[in-house]
C-alpha cells in the first residue's frame, strides 16, 4: 500500500508471501477511528484483493489491514513475520532459478539504508 513507512520504501504494490505464527493481531477500531490510522500492509486473498476471511487473513482483521505506520514513517507495527521469509531458502518451496534473497529482505535493507 502507499505509505510513508521507512521500512517499505519502494515496495508499494508488492504481493509478498508471509508466515503466520498465530491468529493474534486482529485489528479493531473504535467507532470513527479507522480513518485516522495510516495502513501500510493488508492481507490479500487468492484473487489479489484485500480479504477478511481465513486462511488468507488468519485473524479476520477489518479490511485485511495488518500493518500501520506513523505520519513520518519512522514507527511501524505489523502482525506478519517478515523476518521468517527474508531468504528464499526459508520457504517451503522455491524454484531452482531464484537467488537466495527473499522478497522481504528489501524491508531490512531499507532499515539499514535509513540508519546510514
């Protein structure tokens, strides 16, 4: 999703696999508060559209929302575990022709770049 997140710079529009370690992290908003949040990640179904249904959205979060950032992009919260898929060898399957870097590695490279 478009966002000011430092971690997700250059990743807008990406459709990335993720590891779910639990069904916690359900997003709920108080009445009228949803528009104040800055979403940066959402669960997508097999059709590529945001979903609220299991198994694509393991906790049923509203609108598939699962990650948020602050106005300046420096603070981020998310339920998925990208640290478990930053190398292709961490996947249960990957084609022989891909290199070792997984799609989520970019997030960690963005963090390092911002720190320099």
